[in-house]
C-alpha cells in the first residue's frame, strides 16, 4: 500500500510493522482490520477506561462537579460540608425525597470544591450515588465535621448527642433547600450516626425514615481506642419510630456487621414500618470473619450488586417492600 499525502511516499504491506516517522495515518486506517482484532481493540479500550475511573464517583471521572458544596455551622464552632445534587427537572414522578448519605469508616470524605470525595471513594454509598440520582432522588453526601478530619474521623463522636444535633441541622437545611422529605441512609459505621439522629431528633430536624446497610452490631472492648466498642446498640433504639429498613449481606465477613444479628435491631425499634433484608449472591468473599473484610468492595459493600440493592432501597423508601 502506498502512503499518500505525506511528504515522502512510503510503501508497506498492511499488517506489517509501520514506521512511526513519515507515515500516513489515513493510509494506515485504510488497511482492512479483521473482526477479531477489532473486537480486541474495543475490549482493551473498555478495560483501560474502567481502570482509569475505578474507585472514583462517575461525575469525578468525567471531570464535572459531583454536586453543590454546602457548608453549615455545627458544634463547637466547627463546620460541616455536604455535596448536594438536587432533583432533576422532569425526573421520576412521585413524592420528592432527598437522601442524606452517611458513609462508614471515619466518615471523612475530604470533599473537593466540586463536591467529589477524595477519600473513601470505594464506599458503598459513594458508588450508589449515581443510581440513587437516576432513580429520582436528591442526594446529600455528607463529609465529617471540620474538627474530625484525622485518621479516626468521627470516631466515638458518632453516638454523641452533639452529633445528632449536627445531623438535625443538616436534615433541616436539606429539607429547606429541596422542599422534600429527608431520609438518612447509613452504611457500616455510618449506621451508628443514622440511628443516633433518628433516636434523638424531633420535628423538622428528624429524618422521615432511615436505612441501615451493613449495620455495625458487634463492637470490640478493651482495645486501644475505646470508641471501637460502639455499635448501633449504643443509642436508645426504642425511641426510633420512623420507617426503618435494615439490609445486610449473607456473605458479609466483616466481624462488626454479622447479618445474623440484624433482627436484634428491629426487636428494639418501634418503627411504623420495618423490614429486615438479607442480600444473597454476588462474588462472595473467602476466608474467616475479620476486620479486613469491612470494606466497600466486598459483600460488606454489596460489590457487583449495586443496582439490585439501590432498587430495593428505593422501593422501601417510596412506601413499598424491598
């Protein structure tokens, strides 16, 4: 094949190694490509694309804002930021509901100015974000307060009355901005924050309902950090009267969130509507229960089952069954 349109004409057979210099891209593209090679190129491009965006929320991967950053005053002259994504115009019909998302771990997402998390990007609720938004919900992804940004993050503050009061201020702010009902969804250690708020708050500051996924139900006493003993049972669950959904994974090997204990939560709460769900399937996780299994990209975080879990949560939040 002759290379046309270049300063120097170079001849090379299609399929041979083509010189980098003085070569003609147009001529190269005219070489017939076998179906096998074409499919391989598409597969490689797809894999590379997933590698690039792995662990990042979709908006961040596209270089666009993840939400409007809202900052409010909280306890002891601290501030707390959250990334708000409002309802889409002409979105899913029905009741308007905003979801305040409480991630696990230390809760410190380190939101950037575009509302995108720079930490805990593999957390289940961070991965659920675009699915909740596509389902027609407004979302508020909550960061840790400005005075709890270290390694421990929220630590033992999750069960404190002051933390519940902070969450009440955030709920009221989201309610005013979205003009909608507001639900709390907590995962892993974030479930302690969720039940703390639901048990202590009243009026416009109280959530309209709560969802707990992979709830922290088993603590560890005698450790170097006393707060690791805290669980959802560390707060007065009997005071919870809102609708309550508790979701766990049958193969969750996280020693802090055994699915077999979920019914102990609803045995103490007094929600007007309650359901306990044990998710099955997924890739599973070999080995014995341990703290190392308490991570987002595992059954603890419903990896590869995001759409199924979000759809079930959406049904319950809208008044149905998971």
